[in-house]
C-alpha cells in the first residue's frame, strides 16, 4: 500500500481535521483517508450523462413539457454591424 505526505497544511485545517477525527473516534490519518475515499467515490458517481442527471432532478417534480423543436436548417445569426 502506498503512502503520501502532505506539506504546508494550514493550522486551522489541521485543527479541524483533528477535531473531526476525534468526533469519529479515529486518528487524523484514518480520517484523512476516509475523506479522500468519500471525495473520490462521489466524484466517480457524478460523471455520466447530462440528460440523465437533469431528468432525475426534474422527474420527481412532475417533469416539464417542452415544445417540439422544428426540424430544418439552422437560421443565420442576426447581424449587428448594420
């Protein structure tokens, strides 16, 4: 198993880590591992399909009816230089 060393940790952050570790009844090292594990696990879960993420948020609220987008060529953008 690998090891890492984190230098230049802000004293306030270190104190907060110590207090959090004490609250959870573990060492600062164990607490740091748990924080890293949770952060990286949630990062893996957030990746995915944007459509599915939006649908999961909107669906419980009853969904949204959007008008059909007309098929055809994309119109030219307006010209503002005239």
